[in-house]
């Protein structure tokens, strides 16, 4: 399918994609946390949605939310049967909302970018300058703020926060001069357009953290939970899955254990007020 087709599909889906919706009779709602724009989310996750629908023998519909806070609210309200989410949001969904572990991707790494030849050549140069991050509630925000702390800096106190509305806009915000630097996940940077990679440079790469998590609502029968787990683990063996992991660099979907979830605990405090 062409990118134009996906954009048309996304435009048609925009209202139900963002809105909380009532489930159809046997429909499973797959909630994707708002990392990307609607059109990019449709393009990226449509092959996985089709794989799950075939494996389960039931329709699967993609949904998201306008922002992180609403996604957390809708997760808590049980509007999603399955969620693909950031690690700290997934841990909160397990501990507070009763979601069950299904799988996780490979580790995620946060990178901070700045314009080549610009005034920001290292993190310490960000004092008094601007930094674009996808959302304040994101894991990326917490990681980069922690890293800045090691340089005696903090977002809002020493570095001005720029909200680019989504992680897919961070790189463009730096390119357009709307921010002096931007923090995003390495998968988006590694897949950036040639012009972006030509004009920007990495000034910091954080230590890897647990990747994206997939969980399912506890209302789903045990049989469906098992089918979901097998379907996610098998995705890497399909042609669509190979293309997906090559593009996203998420490596694979793998089992999600208690030890991994416990590693995420320090990052959930910011969400517990939601």
C-alpha cells in the first residue's frame, strides 16, 4: 500500500481513531499510545492489526488518544482490549488497572539531537536554551531530564521545554529552529529523512531501557490471552513482521517477565496522579 493510501485511510479514521468508542459485538480494540501522528500510526500498525485479526479470527480495530493523559485515562477505563504502550504506562496499567502481560519489544534508547554547527554541541550547552520532547508524561522526558540532572540542569528550571505535539514532530522542530535540541527514541532518528540526518547530529545517547510493552485487559478469556501472546511472538516469522521490525528496529516481540516490570517501577511515579 502506498503512503498516499495510508494517509487517506488515516483521514477517514481520524474521529474514531482518537475518540473513545463502543466496541462492536466481537471486535477487539487495539490501543496504540500516541507516539506518532495518526497517519504514521495507521501505516506502521496496520500490518500487525491484520496479523492479530487473522490469528484470533476476529476483527481488530486501531484506536489511540489525542495525548498521553487521555490514553492513560482510556486505558484505566478499559476502552482498549490490547495496548501497545510506553514501559511506565504499561507498568501502571498492570499494577493499577489489572492488564495482563503479553509481550515486549527490544530495548529502547533515547537520543538528544541538535543542529550541526549550531550553538548546542553537548548537553551542558542547553542551559538557557530550548529542548523539544514529545510529551511531559513520556518515558523519554523522564530519561532526558534525569540525564540533564547529571549535568546540573533541569527542564523548566534551566532548559525551556518545547511541546511538539508528538514524537514524530521532534526532529522537525529542531530542523525548523523551533527548538535548539530535541529528545526522541533512536528508532525515529535512525529512520529520519536524509535531509534531517544531514543537518542534525546526536549530542547524547542514553542507556537502553525496556522497550514498548503489550498488555491485554483482564476481561479477555485466558484462551484469547494465550492466542494473543502466540500471535505477537510469531509476528517476526511473517513477511509483514520482518518488514515491520526492519523499519521500526524494535528487534522482535518477546516474553515480558516480572523482573523487567520491576525495572520500570522508578518511572511510574509521575503517572500515578493521572
